[in-house]
C-alpha cells in the first residue's frame, strides 16, 4: 500500500490502473516519425503533424481541466493562429476530433480522455502558455496585458506555487517601471510610449496605426524635444543616462513603426505568413512547447487530501447555514463532508471509477454526519432531531463545473457537448442521491428541512456574507484554485449569494434570485478581468472568468432540493418527489442562463453568431 501511495504522489498510476490501461491509447504518441523529425525545429517551420500535436494537446489539457467546449476551441484556435494553421474541432465531454490544415497539408487527430475532472489552476496556466506561445512567435499577448508575466511563469513551472511566482514577477515589473520613471523625466519618451500604447490599443480592435497618426505623433515629439533640449545640453555629465534614454526612444519608435505597418489581423493574410519573432526565427521549438505542456500536465495538486477535506468541510458547513441550518446541522455537515472529500481524493488517486467513488464517499459522509449528531445527542438530545443535516454533508459532490459549462455550451449552440455534460451531471447526482437515500433508509432518517433560526435580519445578513465567503473559498480550493484566485472568487460569491438570499427573503422567486445572482457574478468577473487588462489591478490577478464565476455560483445549486426529491422518490411519494425535482430544475436552469447573459453583455464573441 505504501508503494502505491508513493507512486501516486509521483504522478505514476498504481499497478492496478497500469494493468487496465496497458492496451489503451488516448492520443497519438509524440514519438511518431513525422513529429520526431521536427522535434528541434522552430514550431512555425515544423510540419503539419508537429503543429497539430501542440494544438490538440493544448485542447486536451484544457478539456481535462473541466472547461467547456467553446473555451477549448478558442484556446486551440489561439495556438493555431500564429502557426498559420486552420482548425476545425468537434469537442465533447471527454474527446476531441480536430482537423488541421496549413493550406498545403491536412491532418486529423482524435483525443479520447479516460475521465473528466476540474483543475482551475491548469486552465489559468494554459492561458499564460497561450500568451507565451503567441509572443514568442511574433504575435501579441491575447489573454493578459503583461506578456512578461506569462514569459516568467513558463520559465518557473517547476515551482509549486505558480500564483506566487506571477505575483513576484508582477511586483518586479512594477518596481522596474517605477524606477525608470523616477530615473528620468523625459517628455519625448512619454509621447512615444503614449503613441505606442495607442498602437497596442488599436491592435486589440484589429486596426493598424495609420501614417497620419505617426506624423501627428512626430509633431508632438518635436515639440517635446524642443522643451527638453536645454536640460539635455545642460546634463553633459549624465551621458550614460542620456544614451539610455536615446536607446529607449529608438526602441519605442521601432515598436510604433512595426505596429504601423502591420496589416489588419485578417485570418487569410496571417494564414499565408506565420508570425516570427524579432530575430527572424520561428520563436520556439516543438520540443520547448511540449516540455512546457509536460510540466503543466504533470503538476501536482496544490493541496493535500487533508487540506482539501478541510476546505470541503468548511464549504458544506457554510452551505448548510445558507440553506437555513443551525449549529448542530453545520457540525454534522462539517465532519461528514470533510471525511467524504478526503476519502474521495484518496480513491481518485488510484484512478477508480467516478460513479463508484461518488456512491461510496456520499455514503461515508452521510454516515459520519449522522454518527456525529448521534454522539452529540448523548449529551444534548436536541441534536437527535436534526435529520436534514446529512444532506448538507453530501453537497461536496455537486458537479458544479460540468453543470454550468454544459449550460454555457448549449448557449453557444453546441448541443452535443452540452447534452453530454448535463447527462454526466445527472448521473453523478443520481449516484449521490441514491447513496444518501439508502443511508437515510438504513438509519431511519426523515429529513423535513431546517428549523428557522429566528436571527435578527442584520445579524443574519452579516452571517450570510461571512459564510458565503467561506463556502465559495472552500469550493475554489476543491477545484484546485490558487489562494489568490480563491479569495477573488470568494469575494464575488460574498456579494452575489448574499444578494440572492436577501431578495428571495423579500419575496422574489428563488428562480429569479438564482438568475440575478448568476448574472451579477458574471458581470463582476468580467469587470475584474477588464480592470486587470486596463492596468487598474496588478497583472498577476488576471484570472479566467470561468474560474471565478463557477465557484461563486456553485453554492447556489439547490442540492437540498435534489436530495429531497430522491428521498421522496425512494418513499414512493411521487407527488412530493416531482415537486422538489421541478424546483431544483428551475433554479439549475437559471444559473447558466444568468452567466450566459453576462457574457453576451460583456463579450462580443458571445453577442454575435459568427
């Protein structure tokens, strides 16, 4: 057993999993001859097979991290674009079929993942990989404003805490920029950098900088040069500083000219001429690209099973309070959810079947919760009356990521992927609720809901804010988010879930409350990302929207309704079962619709069908 544990920690499959997977191939091997012969070539000069291996592998890693098919396609296109490759991909829950062509050759590759999961750190790192890849091939950064942060991250993927690496890089960039500004007061350079920023802004909307803009900028440069001529002449002793200033001026001028003569970003033009870096090289080699992807793929989870279990315990206990539970309910859910998720992480390390693991862990969580309350009941008989608490202990298995991404896929008219994700969600919920119902039947539980706490409205609102923050933080940890990402998502969840509960108490239907909460979560996540891109927030805080929105609204998923529906169904009380099931369905339906509406409002690629 200790040998299996050591192999699992090193990322090696246990012997049982190795024996089963011996004859299974999930993707085309990278040691194929047509890939290996281009291994050390610049990737932009490699053959179509080598280019496709990078493009499809990026899509595979993104899909395995749990993101939706629309985002996987977007990522694949952004890797293919600087290579001059056109991609047409069918993306489903666990497979990708991609056809790639460079205008000369064509190849189709199929990837078939063994299972699905969630890893928000990987989604975030793949965005930085895409920026690093594009910048090194001569095109601009797409996801993040500071390409230097992406460059630094790709050089330090061996560090466990990539979030801290990005924060350190961001701090160094700020200090360097601040030192440069204090070192010299150069109005000419200010004008040039302003024009360069204008050029970069023009690039983001696919518009080149025209010569008229250059001429106007030159007039401003001449005026600023006249004003600073006296200071330049007077500071003869500062020749080295003046030389550095002149050198920087030339660098900025060259950037302006380069952007001014760059054609519009029409795909057909770029398709014929793949981008190159400043040295005229192809940027990076096929080997270097796959080495980075190897390091992203084989990164260990950020948190140990014990810490992830603690986060699950905090999240489910907070969830119970938001549903109306009291201290005894929260204690039972804390113990049950913590033990259940710890066991789930341990079993997943051995690559066991997801549905089997879900059934076993939910049963253990429900029994642990019930046992804890029975033990407390020896000293305080009131604890024996809290039969609904076991439902809160099972909420850690709610498949929030595939539920939301499935709805978003459908909003993008990608029904095959959306239907598959929703079907997967229903299967997980079925196994979990079935396990909970069996435990309730064995130990004779009769969940009737939580008793009203009778708290002061102000105190209740403040407690909701606190536990919404803790709950979203816990779910973010379960999704393997770095701590800074967890805190941002928790802040959004604090606002949105508290607002949802307050307006529902004021008489708004629960379905409308879920829609408003999800819509606000999407708008806040977009506003946060926009603030980072505009430089109002530090560049290392630019997280993918999906990594902020899903944890902040997964706490809105009506797990209590779903478990109540299964309990009544097990009792053959079909009327109540249908009532709870339809309540759950309406709330679940409104969550992805709210997120999709937020994307339509803030994202042009969602606003139009192109």
